[in-house]
């Protein structure tokens, strides 16, 4: 008996340590036991050496947890206790998020609550383009864009509805918002106050990275310097009032979507972070600055070359630690940690054989989860069918389950870093860091990220052109696109409900509620709050307190945006498309010859106009089409993003191009194109052929052709020389005469 007691005491010693898991063989006890997961047994907190709770299984992991029912260890069960304990510290999984929002605040709230019920552990809010760019839903630029790429939030009532029955003091919320980040955070704070939450306990992130908007996404409002000032206003305010909130998520995600190489993604993101921290140093006390450095987070992209992407994340970790230590003198290593969330690559999702995207998404997730040293803090995955249209709740659930299986069914979180000491990994990380440092040195020599925006934009356009040329030429393999193109039809994409269609009545409903909101509020209080906001913007005071006051008073997103535009002016960013042809013309001889022939027939150089109507700032495709047309010898006209249909038609009337191209990726192609065609008819410009590109479902493409559109291009039409050939044929007067 003494020997038995000694072994029981030793077993208890092994398994009572929180960080240890003892391995114990357990028989079928045949009586009630505290049930956990199959194959585990748990020691009851505060129990005696022989007290345990067990389930069936040959081996059972033992942890200290509270147990209500437990079985009594007896001498008969002693032989099943092993003498050795296995020490295992299992990491917590990352936050599971799904980037979501559409139609209306009420519809998005139902989606959020459904996703949380399925096991999502954090929210990631997608806002529509009017909300992102500081316009109300009834503004002329908002037409067709309301509720398309995210949820419209025009005032406190919308934000209230968005988070109805979701306690904000218990939630970790990421808001993908940049130019209007101070305003959306103000609305979030106001709703939390209404819920009775302790605002100081709010957890989450506003993206608040306006520099990448000039480079890749296009949802900026005002020039770079006042935009930078508002970023650091948010940071300074959160330091004082929201100590658990991340005031900025440096976003390299869209840089990769715009074509950035890994070295460029590293350098441009880190240059952005240093620009923000350099400005923030003047707004917080020196003793608080290291903590603020520790609250800067990042939002990155992970592409299909997952070994390179994993090494990129390790390079990010090393470079950020180096910058924090050497540039800012941060001694506490906790504040030098590279903290990031991720959405894996959407650029590589294919319209052809879209079921293959499931594998792509999983492989890309490995890049940001396998390496413990550089593991993401939060992961959100796109849906497999996003190259086709809006994903359904089921599609989003599929991506969520992918994360949960990785975190809970595999043993990934039980091990130290799998790549430490790997020579191949170390070589690749060193190579990436060397390339990133060279880019950083160039940007620093220009005066930093704000002054280097035009340089970085041009580098992205060129890098994206190289990427596309690689796919076109076959040097870069994309399965189902340029190799192994023959396949079986997918049953996942068939049927009337295969792709979710946005509620056609959502825009009218949103506008009606906006009008009702304006009619019911205290206009005098709103105007007074807006004037305080404008004065703060003008005088250099922190923008957050008057923004919160305006939110409480009932001001709208458009009114807030108008005050910012009035104080700082509007801005049109560089397109990155130079007038001079690139050096990638060696394979264009045949098309260039045809352009010359058609130009001779026209009596002038064939001219192609590229237009971006509406608020869609995804300009990568438009830039590449314009650049390729230039390289093919056409005269081009491209002024960049965010034009109304009437502005495009006015340019059309003035410049008289031979072909008009329209690029719309927000899903607003039907209303915007219809309006442009109507205006062209009014001004007797209907003879100019129009081509349209975007994420356009087949029924919409048929409707556009029926309305008079000459060609419709979707992501499957990746061979740009084919598009160029079409444009030349459409401009050819001989071809027109033959028709």
C-alpha cells in the first residue's frame, strides 16, 4: 500500500502543474465520469491524489480543470498509470474571423450573429464604398455602390443596428476602414456607451492605414499629410481612452494584391509604420511611446508560394524587432513583437475551376500558421467563389471550418517553431531582408513613405505587369487557367442560388432610412458639432473628441467627410501609368503593327480611354489595361479612380476616343454602365464602342451585351493581348463597315 500511495502522489505531482500533461492509460470504468473529449481525462481542481475524471480511451491527457463528477482511483486502476509525464504547452489558437458585411446594417448583424454562433471568435467588418470614402448613401457618387462591397453605415442608428445584441465589451472587432477611421471608431465608441460598456475595455482594431490607399485601394479622401495627422490623432486618443485598442493595422495586404513582390511588401509596409511612428512621437509622452509602438499591428497577405510567404513573415518579425530597437530605442521586447492579422490572397482566386480555390486558401493559410515564431494573431479567409460574386453564408462557413480544423484537430499548436535552424529557411529570410532593406533605404532617401508615394505606386504597377506577363506567357503556372485547363463542370457553381445576389432593394431602403434619420434629429445640435469638428481639423486639435460628439449628435458619414474635405481639400493620387512605353514590348510586334494599320485608316493615332466610374478604388486591372494599350502603340487616356458617369461622358465628349473601357469591381456594373450608356446616347456618342471589365456574373454579362456593350471581360480573361486585339478590331473602321 505504501508503494501504491507513493506512485499516486508522484502521479499527482506530475499532473497538477498547469503547463504539464501526464499520459495515463484508462480502462472502461463502467460508471459516471466527468466527460470531456474522447481520449481525455481531467483532474478535478482541489481533488485528492486519487480523484480523477475519465473517459474511455487507451491514453488520456490529464489537465487541472474543475470537474463536478469524478471517479475514485483505486489500487485496481493503479497499473494503468504510467511513470512518465509528457510536458506539452499548447498554444491558444489565433482569432477566427470572417470579413463580412453587405446590403444593410440589419442584414449584416444577422450574418455576424450567425457566424459567432458557428464558432467565429472575432468580428471583421467590411464597409461599403460610400462609408469608406466619406459619402452618404444618397450622394451622386454613391449611386449603385450602396451595400455592395460591405455594409453601409451612415450614422449612429446604422452602427447601433449593426451591433444589436452583440456586447461590444466582450467582442474583438476589426474594422477595415481607413480614410474615415476616426469617424467609424467614434460611432463604435458611441454605441458601446449606449450599451453601458466600459469604453476603456474595448478591444479591436481600425485599419487606419491611409498610405496604402494611395498605392493600391483608393479609398482616400484628402492629401497624405493631413491623412497621416488623423492616423496619429486616433493613436494618441486610444492611448488615453482605449488602452486595449490597436489604433492602426499597417496593411500590406492590398500591396500584394496590387502586384508587390515580397521585398516590396515588406519595405512599403515597414516604411508606412515608421512614418506613422515618427509623427506619433510628437503626440505622446516619451514614457508612453514604447507602449504605443507595441500597439501598432499589421495586416498582411499570404500568397500561394507558401514557403516564400512563411519566410516573409519571419523576415517581417526580424525587421520589425530591429526597427523598434534601433530606430526607436524600445528596450522591452514585448513592445517589439510583430503582431499581425492576415487574409490570404484573393488575387489568385480563379474563376476557372473555382473549386481549386479551396486548396489555394488552405495552402496559403499554412504560411501564416506553421511557424510559431511568425504566427498570425488573427486569420480571415476568403470564400472559394469570390472570383464569381458574393459568397453565401455557407461559403463563409466553409472557410471558417478550415481554420477550426487546423487549430483544433491537428497538433500544430503543441510544438515549438518547426523551422528554427533550417538552412533553406534562413537563406530565404536573409535574402528577403536584404531586398527589403534596400527598398527601405531608397524610400528613406526620398524623405519617407509620404514623400515616396509616387515612386512606390509606379513600382507596384511595374511589378504587377511582370506578374501578369508571367501568367500570360506560361512561366507562372496557374492550374485550370494556363495549364490543365480541361476539367469537369463543377456542381458547386450550378443552380440559381450558387452565387448570392445583393438585395436589389437594399439601396433604396438605406436611403429612405437615411432621410428619416436626418428628419428626426436636432439639426442645431448637429451643425454645432460639425462646426466644432471643422474647427478642430483646421486648428490642429485631436480629431477624435469632436468626431465622437458629432456621432452622438446624429451627424452622418457624408457630413463628417464634408468637414474633412473642407478643411484639408480633396486629393487625386498618382495612377502609376507613365506616358512612356515600358520595355515589355518584344512580344507585341504583331499588335503594334495592327495598331499602326488601323491608325492610318482612322487618320489619327488609335485612342483608347480607360474609365473608373463610381467609388471602386481597385484600380490594378484598369492600370494594367491602360499600360498594355500604351505599350501596344495606342494613345491612352486614364485619369484614375472615382469619376461620376457624367464626368466620364464629359471627358468622352471632349477627347473623342475610338474605344471606351470601363473597369468596375464593386458589383455596381449594371447601374453605372446603364447610366453611362444613357448619357452617351443623349450626347450622340453612342457610336463609340464600350468594353467593360469586372467580377461580372454571366446573367449580368448577358444584360450588358443586350444593352449595347461590345465586350465583357471577367477574371477568366487574363490574356491581355487578346483584349488588345479586340480593342483594335472595335476601332477599325474597316471592321465596322464590314458589320
